[in-house]
C-alpha cells in the first residue's frame, strides 16, 4: 500500500517514487480505528494529568502505540517499538506529528509509570465501562478467573511485600513451571463479547480462594450497578463457605463444586449410573443442597467427552498402580518375620490405604523352618527356629475402577438461584461453559506472538501497568471480533475457519 509522505493519503503505485514510498499497515488500521472508536486514548488523556506543552506523545498515544505493538503480533519487545513502527504510517495510526523515533522506551516507560501512579485496575475499569457503553453490551454473567505469567529476573521476590505493589515470586504455576517467578492477573469478563470488565494484577503467590473473595468484597456493587452483572461465575476456588456467605442471598453466583467435598462425591456416585446409562449422550439432573448455611441448587452433569478422557486416564492409572502394588507385594512375600503377629501387622499395613484399586486375595501367614549350620539338614532333624512369611495374591477391585470413572465423567455445578424460571438448568450449564471465554482470553495473552514475552521490565510497578495494557489489548481485540461477527450475522454471511468449516 502506498501513502503520501505528508498527508498519508493512499495513492496508486504508478506515481513517481520520488514523492511516495510504501508503508505497511496490514490489520493495524482496524486496531487503531477500534481504539479511537472506543475513546480509549481520549479518556486516558483526560483522566491522567499531563503537560501537553512538554510532550510530543501524549500518554493516550503512548498507550495506543503499545497496543498496536502488542496486536501487531511481531514478537517485538517494547524497547524495540521504533523499529516496529519504522515501516508503518505512524501519523495515520497514532497522530499527526508522531514519528517512529518518538516512540522510544523512555517515552513508553514513563507512560507505564503514569498508569501505575493513577492505578492500573482503576484506569482499566473506566476504560471498560466506556467500551461497554459504546458497544451497547449487556453483561448478564460476569466470569471471574486468574492466571500467572512468568517473568525474567528476581525483582522483589526476596523483599518484604510493599503495599500497592505486586510481589513477583514463585507460586502455583498453571504452566507447570514452579521454578520460575511469576505475577498473576485476575479478570472478570462478560459473556457477550468475552471482553474483560475488570482486571487486577496480583502477586505470584496469589491464592485464588482469597483473591476471589477480596474481588467480590471490593467490586460486587460495581459489577451489578456499573456493568449490570446479575450472576458471578467462577471455578471451584470460589466455592468456599466464607465466599458464599459473603455473597449472601442478594448476590447470585454459579460455581463448580470441588471434588474434595465428600457430599459431592457421594451424590455423583448416587446419580451417575442413571446419567451414564447411555455413555454417548450428555445428561444432567438437579437437586437441592445446602453448604455453608446457604441453600443451593446443584446440577450434576455427565459429559461424554469427559468420560472418554477419564476412561483412558483411569485405565492408565489403574494399570500403573496395580503393577506397583504387585511388585511391592512380591517384595513383602520375600520378607522374613520373627513372629506370626509381626507378619499379620505388616499385612494389615500393606492392605491399608485410600481409594484402593487392588486387594490382597487368599492371604495367609505361614511358618517356614530354619536350620543353623551349613549343608542340607537330616531328614528327621527338627528345625532350630521358625520365621514367618506372607503368601497370597493381588486382585483388582472393579467397583473402585468404576467409581473413579464416574468421578472423572461427572461434575457438579451449584448456584444460589433456586428459581428455575429465572435460570433453568440448561441456562446454568451453558453459562458456566462460557467460562471458556475468560480462559480463551488468557491463552490469547500468553500466545508467544503477543507481548507477554516482554515481562522483563525494570520494576514490578511497570509490570503492573503493562498487565493493564495487555488487558486493553484483549479488550480491543474482543471488540473487533464482536463487531465483525455481528456484521456477518446481520448480513447472513460467514467465512471458513482453518478446517474449512463455515463460522460466523
């Protein structure tokens, strides 16, 4: 695409190359257009005080540059922004008078400092409120979840926690890298476009059970009044007696019941045989329950997909455990005991354990004669002493295997909305399935082509601001996707995905 150097006007390539040069815009025009349509830059410049006379690039424009970098999928670190914009129509994308060299790491770093000073989560909530209004979104359900991002460097991991600053340290890693320091991000997304409504940077050792409760305590009124959220949806970390009591009767929620609750496993085993009568067909049943002094509706759901996954997992685990148990029992059978009581005690200890997949069959303790001295003893010689050994075999427990498959195939969703007319069982299940939208957002932010790999900034404060910036990237991306899908649906059109299947 050719553009006039001074005006940015797109022209035909047949004109003289002395006055024109080629610049690359690709999809960044859509990103810049949506950023402007949502009024993000204008809002930032209005909220954060700055002396425009001393600035070439406003804070809103600096944020826009970083958004374009992040959604440019060029895998460029922020300090390489001038290189990223060197072949882009910068004035058209960001603003008149802005050049690539203006977007250096000093300018962008100071913008991140300004964002931190204002409050990343506060600024973001104001941006998202404006976006929801301009896109005319209705957020009936708010999906709450968190994830972690690994960082390069130690930062403040060895220091005492500082108020208002996340501690970048080791914690539970969802990416199976507990050896790396991390910082966590918590999001609340709406279900219509999958757009984040609220965000909060958290320390790397964040505990979801506590942070979910803190978020509810601090933002439930904003969720209901500011965004119109009627139901808060979260995974099993939300389902604690303290959090449920905090929600009370006036604040509605949907969550997954943890499998660690004995009542949950008992109910699954009670209803699973009926739900799994046709293993290829999804099924569910609802019943009343009470936990944490809160009356609830529990919906037990059977998933054929979960059944297939669980079947493979259980078979593999059972085979591994059976082999290990067989080897251990064979070793036990070779052990000599001084008395019969010791042998029985060892047999009891071996047989104990939770969720046994095998048991010792036909077990008995036998006395084995022993003779002192070398050589074969005479035929009529009496033993000098006896040792005791265990005999028997290892057999499987089919019922335990079936119970494990049931627990892998079924799960329980809970809600304090007892009125089926307000929220049917099917609506409850579908609403929880939309939890994938916030998880999809996390996958987007962790994509290697996105800016998540640039989490090696100078300070935890800038990392907190960068996480707000990353969330704005997700907001702009979700807004674009929503607009495109809505336009295709309005015009009854579609386009194929990678598999050639038509999607809206």
